[in-house]
C-alpha cells in the first residue's frame, strides 16, 4: 500500500502559520500512455522534488510567512533572506551520513560539514560572515539537492555550519492509498515540471492558483542517433527544450566555410566524433553548426513546409525568422520590437527563455517559458570559440541577402538580440515542430 510520511511539526511561538494546499496531478497524452516521473522545481527558490507520475504533488501555499509544517522531503531555509544566521532544515528517512556545503556565486566552497544523523527532520545552523547570494548543497543517500540562500547582513567570525539535532521520524500514516509529495510555494511563483515517460520528456511551466490536473503531451523528437529531445509547448508552438546534439562529423574551430557543412563542439579542436561526444561541453550544450550544416542542403524535403528540410529531426524544422518572432510576441515582446534589430527589451523575453541556473549573471534568468536556453557560446569567424556561460546564439532558416538571421541571448540583458551575420559562424540549433 502506498503511504505518506507526515513530517515533523517544528514550533516557534513567534511564527504565525497561515497556509493552504494545492494538489497537482499529471496525465500522459500523445506519444506515451503514462507519466513515469515528474521533477518539479520552484524557479524562485530552486527547491526541487521528484515524484512518480502517478502520485500527487502538494503545494504548501503561504502568505510569505514560512510555515514550519511545510518542510518538504528535501529541506528548507528559515528565515531566508537572513541577517548572517539562519537554520537549514532537511528530512531524511534513514540513519546515515549527510553533508551540507555552502558555495558562493563563483562556485567556491565557503563552509562544509558532515554529520551522522538519525531518521527525521535534521537541523543545521548556518552562520555566514559576508553579504551575498549563496547555494546550499545537501548530499544524502538519496542524492544531492541545492537551495538558494540570501545573506543581507555581515556578522563577525568565519563561516560555519553547525549540526543542531534531529526531530524523531513520526510513524507513517496511510492517506487514501496516495503518496503525497510536498513543495513550498508562494502565489506568483513559477513552477517547472519536467515530465518523463521512457525516453520522452515534456516540460511544463505554470504559476497555479488552484489544484490542477496537468496533461503532459509527449512528442517524438528523435535524431538519427536515436536521441529523443525534451520539448516544451509555448503558445501555439512546440519547441525543443534543449540544444540539438546530432554530430555526424566534428572540426576544429580553425576550420570553417560559408557554404560547406561544418560541425563543432565548444572547446574541442580535433576531428574524432567519439572523443568530442565525451566532453563536458557536448553533453551540456550539444553541438554547434555553421549555417550550411544547420540547413543540411540539399537535405530532405519537409511535406508540411514544402521546402528543403534542415538538420532537425523528421517532423521538425529549423525555425524561420517569423517562427522566432511568434515565440517572442507570445512571451510578451511588442510587435514593433519583434520586427526590429539589435537588442529588443520589451516583455523581458530573454529572461523568460534563459535557464536557471547556468549563467554567470543569474539575475537576468527566470526560465518561466521552459525554453531552458543554456549559454553554450559559439564558434566565431576568427577561428576561435567564444562566450561560453555568457551567450546563447541560435540560427534561423531565413536569409538576409548573403547573410542569415539569428538570435542571441546575453547574460547581461533580459531581452533578445536579432540580427543577421556570416554563415560561417558556429551557432546552436533549436528545432520547432512542423505545423501539421
């Protein structure tokens, strides 16, 4: 029988509790008949929980005052933001060693502790000596989870993490045969659901105000190597939610052409495909293509578009300039800006497209669209790779005289750049589903 773990109630007399719950369920549609799992992330707090697709996600909605009954299976920080000192609460189901680490935005570890704990709600006191934004990393037998913490005031002394004890695990109780998974939530937060079924993945984003039954539309988006890509519906369009990674060949950045096909992997300067595929940058950002490779001319024919098919999987195509414009206006860009060139800021569309985390300046990223643009950099016409972790550049299938239109997302801006450039650049590719 499925059961639910009712978490410990930690009481503070000065805290006023005011909350309600919303129930989220998930159902498959399209190319799959069931949802295997859902990874839910609160994009404001970065709290994440993974649950079987047949189970229920409970959002603990509060008025902004932390409800200490709402500690989820991963943990929470209270208060947050905080003035130099706060408490990190985590939940573990078995006796084990757990590790808590604090990192600054440069990725440097500033504090670390390891403790042998008993089952239940475990507490750590965090003392940070400098103002700033930090990531708290919890490592248990179930894996690693990250949390964002904001320190608003400095305190004396160095950074410390102190284990302060465990509240015993209460007896599990049955609740109508359903396992309940909890996630903290404030009205207005944006949640990203990564829904999986076999090798299908569909991303949904939402800011719910009521209990919701989500329909996860699974779509085939498979390249010739058998990789099936995550997808996301944005308005009337369906986009790949990760960069194309098909790599039939690979070249060093010192080689290129406006008319011949060239494929690159950022930072890789050899011609061995298997080695290129083993690099961190390939696994994280996919491949880079010059425009000839992205268009794949003469290539296949797309019955839906009645035009030459590009490097994208069957049933998908390299987005035209107008496809990009529709995406931008759907997300709030004005039509005037969509038709303009250079940086267009209306609607903060770039911020909505960019993943969290992954960029150097996280303040300009929300990923509220689910597009999940990662800063994979590009191959420039000076035979170098450039702008890793700072820029996402994507081809369009549209030309401007002898040049091609593209989009650029910059880590310092919340908008989207639109311009045309030489076809010998190596940019990322996102495909869009054909309009059947």
